C-alpha cells in the first residue's frame, strides 16, 4: 500500500503567521496605554477607540485562523496515517459486520508483511462469521478462506 | 483532481481568514488619515506611526501566509497526483 508523505510546512507557516498576527492584535490593544497617547483617567480618544475596535477582532480572527490551520494539519496527519483515524460509534458498530473497512483503519506506515497477513486472516475469519450470521451456508465462507489463502501463497 | 478541488486545497478557510486580516491591515494603515486623527501637514504623531506600522506588518504577514501556503500547496499537488497514480497502478496490477 503506498503511503503519502505528509508535508507540514504549509500548515506550520499558516499557524506561525496566525500567531504573529494574534500578537499584533494584542499590541494594538495595549498600544494606546503603552505609548501613552491615551490620557490617564480621561475619556477614550478616537485613536484608542479605533485601536481597540480593530485590535480585539484582529486577535480573535487570528485565533480562528490558527484553529483552521491546526485542524487542517490534523487532517493531513490523519490522512497520512501518522495519527489514528477518529472512529465514529456507528462505524465501530458496522466494523463488526464489515471486516473490509477494518483494513482501511490500520495506519499505513505501520503495515508490515506480518500485519497484512494477520489483517487478511482476521478479515477472512470475520467474513466467515458474518456469513454464518446472515444465514449463509458454510461453503461460501470456506471458499472465501481458501481464496484468501491461495492469494497469500501466490 | 478537478480545478475546484485544487483551488480548495490551495486556498483553505485559514487563508480566507488571513485575507480578511490583510484587509484589516489596509484599514489600519489608512485609518489615521481617514479619521483625521493625524493633523494635516504635521509630523506624524505616535499613534499614527504605531497604527500605520502595525497595518503594514499585518498586510505583509498575512500576504506571506497566503502566498506561502499556496506555494507549498502547489509543490505538493504533483507529488500527491504521482502517489495516487502509483497507487492506482498497484491496484490494477494486483
């Protein structure tokens, strides 16, 4: 099975840029007081209002952008098999009756020959079990096991 | 891969948000003059310098983020297409 090399640079660039902009937003909020163009105890001047009204949304939106890039990074890592694929409860229920989907959930880089053989064997046994549950005759399942064994030998 | 799919991969939601921040940078850079907090013909006051500088930083950094993501995404597209072709060939041969 071919594995996709995850390239994380683009996600890291997006996350770094978002963090930098978040810091810029924080500075925008602090600047009127740090640079003292907002007189102490007086009403806010228009520069202060503008800086705060811009700085707070900038900081919040930068955090949102960071979240988007982080989610994309997690998705890429999952697609590459580095992180475990999140299983839904329904998918887990179906996995008991559909053994072929279980093979796709195994992380690709971790698949050695032994893993593949064991996965094939487990899939054949699960197919046999589900065929019996569905009232199929035993010949069908025997044939599937024989086919798998023949494929492995070939 | 369709053109729409490729564009979606090159311009993710994060990049759209960065574009929003780019527009915010433009506003920051022009706001002292638009709101006339900077006296005309006078040397720039501290708030003008700060706001214009931050606006410039915001514009440059957000553009860098958008373009950097797009460039690296463009570099990855052929690689992924090649991996997909190899996977298809392996599937058809086995």
